[in-house]
C-alpha cells in the first residue's frame, strides 16, 4: 500500500480547514493533491481528532499483525495435515 506524504495530523488539519470554510479546490492546489485524494481522506478521517486518528493507526497495525499470525498458523496447520495424511 502506498504511503502518503502527509501525516495523519496534517490530513486532519486540512480537513478542519475545509470544515472552517475553505474550498476543497484551493486546498488541493495548495497541498498538491488530487480531488480524489481529498475525498478519500474525508471518508477515512472526516470528523476525527488527532488522538482518534492515532488510535485508528494503532488498531490497524495490530489488526495487520493478527492477520499475519493467523495466516502463518493456517499454513502450519495445512502442512501438518498434509504430513499426517501422507503417513497413513
């Protein structure tokens, strides 16, 4: 997944400026991003505070670790099942 050039705090600041009345086209031009990026950020971070965004990031990281562990366990289980089926 491609990382953004902006940190979550900066994204929330940009969205807060939009909520304060700035036009999205001006914000996109100023920060060098596309309109699609702006609306993706708005869908993901709209109405969040910085602390909520940090919490979201930690939860996403934890979720990725757990998914990786689950995948490894499933591979190990499949290998053991295959080994046992070959012996009998």
